[in-house]
């Protein structure tokens, strides 16, 4: 089968391209720019385009499918040529569904925690040598790619993103998978450029729950009132399983999980991650992993890449990097780190980087999000606001929105880096929360500041 990717350089897109290449498909692709690590990974498999740009001549009638990424625009010359030739055009979630129509589809949805829960499930299955197809939003230890597709595996585990499928398909990705088994971890308003009201955002999860196939199963976080209300109201003939945060305690910086066999030390920490663990356990049990085997495997789970990832540790200090950017994630992550390191000074640095976080109207959602920090820092780039064509955001607006005493605000990347460089991190925890890189922060340099 011959498949061409328009916008092959995206995180999900390049992983799907590699997965199809490994499956034996003939894969080509294009993009106007490709960043690392996508660039090196595509090059490794011989899939890196010879030149950057869009070239209509690469679209020929002998292509079996076009997979269209969100980075492309509706007037992309390759897309226009594909439509002119009447070629079959898929968004990547659409194509994943086509690849998994004969499998048991397990879809993990939620505003937060979905990458971690999917990662936990895959870690447990990998530990017990249970082979499944998958798509996950982070690189995992022991896994070569973030997408894996076969003909023979019975299950496919999919991270169910609620963002749009493609420039010409405005449906949320997780509406397309038709799960046999689904999980919803939590609902907190996000992607306001697409879902302008909270009710509109919640409606997408209502549709997701109603898309579970008859006789399927819904696992849901009963501690989230919105999720619980939707789950209890859905009327399709499915089985429903609620979960709650399990009992645990922290002793000398170690989290001990209460299990039927007694307390068990685990690598991850934070109430939100323990809640994620409870959801992952239900899903694994639906996939044939019993409770004892789940606990045995999960004890060695260290977290997904960029999700409370420890990047440096010395005798007197430790540093974590986290993808958190929405208000609920920022609050949960900051609180978790402070609870884990009660006797240390928590320096929490948040970059406002996404469309939602830089929206003047949405900023008020961040009130209290950094309250658990001993020292709270917000970085944002006025240039990013201009690029996203948003209203100008002032430092005063941010200060008022967070309602946080002594909030430190930086808009210049060099000044922010200088602040960190001169910092005394003795008996401290540095928490860096961002889906960007603070205007060019070298995370390897952070290690030099933290490690002895």
C-alpha cells in the first residue's frame, strides 16, 4: 500500500509514518519544516523528505491514501491536488480507526492524565509480555516508537485527544475511534480557540461516551463531578466502572501505595498520578491482567516523558520537567511536588505558551494554580502572543489572574535564564512546567545548576 503524509513532521504524524513503514507500507511525506526529534527519527528510517516544502507533483493517482496533518492548511497545494485526483484523504485518527476496525479498541480520554494512563497501561502490558498495538503521546522507556501497528495483535490502546482531527475534518480525534473500552480521567476546559465555552467543551466528552460500542465498557473518574455526571447520564448499553484515588502515604520522600498485600513503594507521586494509576488498573484488568500482576508491574513505572520527569538530582536539590500548562494540570503538579518534598523550597516556573494560556479572557482560570509553590514564576513571550494574533497580555493582568503573592514574571528569556543561573538551589525543588522551552532554555544546563 502506498501512503503519502502531508505534514509528516508532527509528533503523531511521524510516528504513524514510521509504524506504517515498519508494517511494510510504501511511505512518503512532505512538510515545510521539521524539527528534532522528528527529523532524525524520520531520517533513520529513510522517510525524511529530500527537500522541505509542498510539491503538488508528489501527489499521483497511484497513491492509495493521503494522511493529512493539522499543520497543513486547507489551501495546501498537495491537498488540492489529492482532491482533484479523487484520492482517499484521511486524518491520522481516521486512519488509525481503519487500521483497528477488527481489533478491540481501548481509548483513554480526558483533559489531563491521558498520556500518563496510556503509558501506565503499556508499561504493565510490556512488563508481562502482552503484545498490543498502540498510539501514545509520549516516548516511553522500552518502546521504539509512539505508534505500533500489526495485523496479528488483538488489542489496540489509543490515547484519545479531544483536539481537531485535521484542517478539513473539524471533529475531535477521539470521536473517530468507536472504543470497545474507554476511560475518561477528568474534564477541565481547554482548547478555547476551538471550544469557546465550557459547555461546548464538555459536549465533546458526551459524544465520546456515546460512541462506545454497544456492550462495551466505560471506566471513569468518579471524583470528577463533571465526568461522573456525564457517565451516569449516558444511555447507550454499556458497562460502567468508576474509580477513586487509592490510599497512599508519603514517608521520607517516598510514596507508599496501599495494596491488598500491604504497602508498596512506587516511583511516581502525587494524588493525580495515583488517580491515574487506579484508572489504568481497571483498564488492565479488562485486558486480562489481574490485580497482583498489575501491582508487580506498576511498581517500576517511572512516568511518561515530560510528565513529572526528573531531569536532575543532587545531594541538596532536585529538578523536574512537566508538560503541565492548563490550570488544572498546573495546580495538580505543583501540589504533588510540594507534598512529596514538604521540607524543601519549591520553585515553580510556568511558561504560558499555548493559545488558551495566552488568552486574556482565559487567564482568570489560573487563579490559585501556583499557590502550593514557595516561589512562583511565570514566563511568557510577548512575541508568542503576537504570532498567535491574540490581544496583548500585560504582566499586571497575569499577576491579577493568578492572585498569587510575590509572583515573579519574566518576558525576556535571557533574564529568566539569568534568574535561574544565579539561584541558590540548596534544599530546593525546581519545577519547570511548559509545553515549550522558555524561549531557548538549555535543560542540560539546568543539570549543572542542580547536581553537585
